[in-house]
């Protein structure tokens, strides 16, 4: 299993804004002995507003089965509007803004 985590530019904390505006995505793969980061992927769509951003992110992160972030969409948007943007809701998992990556990965081990 591969996951994409919306992270800050220091690559150690969860990005606090909408998932699609994160500067980077940390891509991790689940191994028998835990999680291994395989890539720090730049988000070329971080400044894009609308314009099929959900579909673009879907292509960018197509290899990831789970997306983790503090916020999906803008606060006024519903889950249904995210679905309408082409974002598969079963892939999304909300985590605390500013949380440390190691804490998030440890909590995933318990949840999966």
C-alpha cells in the first residue's frame, strides 16, 4: 500500500491548509516492518484554484491508495462537492494539522 501525505515545506509536519494546496506530498509504502518514504513529490498544482484540480491530483497521486491531510477542499465545501471534483472519497483520511509525520505513520499502523 502506498499513501500520500500533504506536508509542509520542512517535510516533517502535516500541511494545515487544503490538501491540494500542500507544497509537497510525502509518498510512503507499507512494508512488513513499517513505513518507508519512497519519494517527496512536488505539488505542481498547489497554486491552482478550481480548473479540475481534483482530477489533476488524482493523476498525480494515482499510485497512492490513501491520501492524508488536515483539510480536503475549502471549509465551505461538502464531501459531495469533493466527489464532484473527481476525488475518490474512500481514499481520503483527515489527520490533525501540524501533526508530526512519525506520529501520523504510527497511528496508521493501529488503524489499518
